């Protein structure tokens, strides 16, 4: 077990999450103001109303596309304050918005030009493809984005592995480059003035540069610097295993208790698989530990990983950390193997801590002995909440509002960290809303990235 390192709370005046969201959305608002100004000062001669509307949708599609890139760039500053799960969810919904905006742009432009030229709609489309620079590339880009949107829909996403979905998703970058050639060729807001050109080149440089830095350069640099390798593989139970990873200068790795990495074990049979696993101990500068349950083909083979195997780790990621605390006292609620980030948080938190660990039976309580030892060392309260969801106990559903209030009477005066299966997490969050626990005190982590 790592040597505990208590993290004393220092509550900032501006919450980290608030700072992250304000920075992001104020930046979006500023760019929307700029492109609308460019749209007004660079009118297209002899425009029809649909054509004007099409230009409006076009510049806003460009802004949304740039935002899409920024949301998945995995920039550490944003990720620590907002969390990859929320950034990924925003990326998904802005992606669907982007598709509708592009369709509205294309439809309005075609209708508007047909009204101005007297051509039929099909004739106008042929004219655009054959005589307008960059339009064919734009149509290919729109087709790519539409295809990616379809495979990202829930009904399709469930049928794809993360690796397959990820490879298909790389088409987004091709679509961005094709859309950029279209904007350079015919975008009047791009060619209107030296300021317009400088603005658009800066916008795309920042968006694409953020992706390059966060998704490629930073992970490569960290892995070259730290040279991660598997040090130990420890079975915790029949279907749970812990893997200890060592490396160079791990004390320089900016990882915090509660965060996770995307792990890729570079063995012959696993190098192509990436899985998100939380740290199950607080980083101590000497090693990192992940603990996983065999719930899929990727995690089921982890106990076969050999000592000495090189590891490519992306991260640390996540906002499920003590950085977001607002109160001196804390309630940690874990379900199943979701106990791993909870266990690492318990290792570092000061103040009074209560841990509720929801499992069907004591035998299912992963890392229970470690939790008890940590709770004793910290003066924390550990309560295993066992039993099936039904029958309902006298205080109502397990981890329902009445049950939580019975277990933790001062729950409204605590920060609450929740991690577990989706259904359990959603039920606990519903209970916390019913108990009127302030939203700023509730912290969750959902591994939506892995699907």
C-alpha cells in the first residue's frame, strides 16, 4: 500500500469547473461575435434571402467544427476542470448540431443560388460541383461528417468496439481539411480583408494545434519521458486484477487521486486495445496502480499481461479529484469496481470522510481490506451496503433519499463523490437531487469514452 499523503483542502473563490466552463463558452461567444461581424461587413452581391441564410449557417458550421476539435483535444487545463466525460458528451451533442447546420447551409445555398440563376435545383447542384472551387471537397466533407454522425448514434455505437469506432472517427480530421479548402476557395468572410484571413487562419491553427498537442505530442512526450512498464500483476479475486506500472521520474507526472489513464499494453495480442482505468491508489511518485474487473474482452485478459511489458499511457484525465471540493467533510459513494477512484481519493482527503460501498455481497467488495485499513488510519467511516436491490428495506430503496439520509444525516453539508455502474450512479444522483444536496457539491465520473 502506498504511503498516504493527506491533501489539505484550499477552497478557491472561483470553482475550477466554473472557471473552465466560463473560459470555454466565453471564447465561443467571442468567436461567434467575430464571424457574425465579418458576415455583415462582407456582403455577397445580389444575394437572395436563402443564400444569405446559407452563408449564416456556413460560418457557424465552421465555428462549431472548430469547437468540436477543441472539445476532444484533451487539453490538461480544460480536462482537470471540466472532465473528459463532460467534454466528450458536449462533443457528441455539438457533433449532431454540426450535421444539421451543414445540411441547412447546403440546402439554403442551393435554393438561394437557384432562385438567383433561374436553374433547377439539380442543375444548380451540378453547376456548383463543376464550376465552383472547393464545392466537391465540401460535399465529400459533409458526407464524411454525416457518416461519422450515424456511427456515433447510440443504436450504431453499441454495435461497434471502441477501436473500430475510433478509427472511423479519424475521418473527422479529413473532413476538417476538406472543409477548410472549401472555405479558402469560396468563403467571402475568409477573403474579405487581411483581418478576416488572419482571424480564420488563427482559429484553425489553434483548433488543429490543440488536437495535435493534446492527442499526439503530449502523450508521446510523456511516454518517452516516463517509459512506463508493468512491474507486478496481482489477482485481487477471481475476476479482478491489479497491475502496478513503474517508470522514470513518476514524481514529475501530474496525476492526482481520482484520475484515470487510457492504458495500452504493448504486447503482441493487446497493443491495439485501449481501455480507461482509474488509479486505484494515490500517485506516490514511484508507481501507478490500476485495478480492473473482467467485464469485456479487453479487461478479461489483463491478468495475462507479463511483467516487463511496455505500456503506452495517455493521461492523466478526469475532474474527479479533490481539486473540486467545496466543503471540509466528504461522502464517497462507490459501486462495484467503481471503488477504484474512491479508494485513491480516500487515501489523500483530509477532514471527516464517510465511505458507502455498494455491493451485492461482502465477497464482491473489491479492495475491502485496503479500504478498512485506510479508513482506520484516516479516522473515516466505512460502510458496506450489501444485499440485492429488492426487497426494499424499511427506509426505502437502497441508496434512495431516506436510506442515504439515515446513513449520513449531514449529507447536505458534505461534498459527495459518486462512482459506479451507470444505473447505480444515476439512481444516487436522483436521490441527491431529492435531498436537495447543492449541485456544486456533487461530483461524478462516467467513462463514456469507452462506450
